[in-house]
């Protein structure tokens, strides 16, 4: 369905994502030479006052099972538990990765943060991680796996997380939110794959 690696995109250009921010100019999304100049990524950055910015990659809607994989890096974490990546069907959250102030990983159903399931490990700043969501549309469950990209070490493996979001016309986007906590705080995405089966 989708494979974005951004390697041929001009540095400094916009990825063409669906962006929302409050206020409108609160943050930015741009192609950057990270982790290397040949292996580029999209960087979502908070604005000067650290306001919220959300970047969503929209793709053709799927009502079947969906596997979504991304390689991500954070330059810092917020003051509390926050959603940094979510799989959505329109405005309805189906699956989410939440990160605490110390980089601890949680999978969150769409119900609320209180039902989030704690992971088995923590993330570090400025390292790259493989994040995979495997969404089972018929059973209404998903699994979340987070792996250290270079070491191939499993940080968190959380199976059978139940979701209650409305599937509607189907899963059609993945959204990223840099953790709050200061001007210029950013989240980078170097590879994004979506497949349906």
C-alpha cells in the first residue's frame, strides 16, 4: 500500500503530510539528512513556544488487517505520558504508542490513557527504533513491537491489545506527535511502510 523512505526527497522540503497545529504556525515538518545524508527522514518539530503539532500520513483506506512499520527517533521526552504515534481510521484512534517522561513504552487502546498497557523497556534519546503495529480488524486487537534499530533488541512486545475505535471506511492514516516539553522538540521518521492483507 505504501513505502516512504524519503531518501530522494530534497533536504528542507515538505513531505506533503496532513498537518495540524495550534496555533497554525506552531510547528513544522521537513526532510532532514538524518540518520545520514543518504538515509533521510521527516522531522516534526514543535514551535518556538513548544505548542502541539500533529503530522499524519494518509493512505488508501483498508478495512482488512493492516501492518504498519516505521523507523523513528526522539530528541527528548515530555513531562508525562503522551501519545507520539497512532494508527487511525479517520479521526478514530485504533492503536497508539505512548511514551512516558523516562522513555517507557506503552500501548494504548482508544479508550483512555488509564487503560494503557506498560511495555517491558524504555527508549533513549537520539537513537533509532523500529515500531510495528499489526492490526487485526476482525478480532479488534493489535500488537505493538518496538525494537532497537541497530542492535535488533526488542524493547517492548505487547500482543493482543484490544481497541474500541470506530473502523468506519477503514484505517487510512498514521499520525505522529513530537513529545511536548520545549521549543524545537522533535520526532523523526526515516522509513514508513503500510501493507494490508
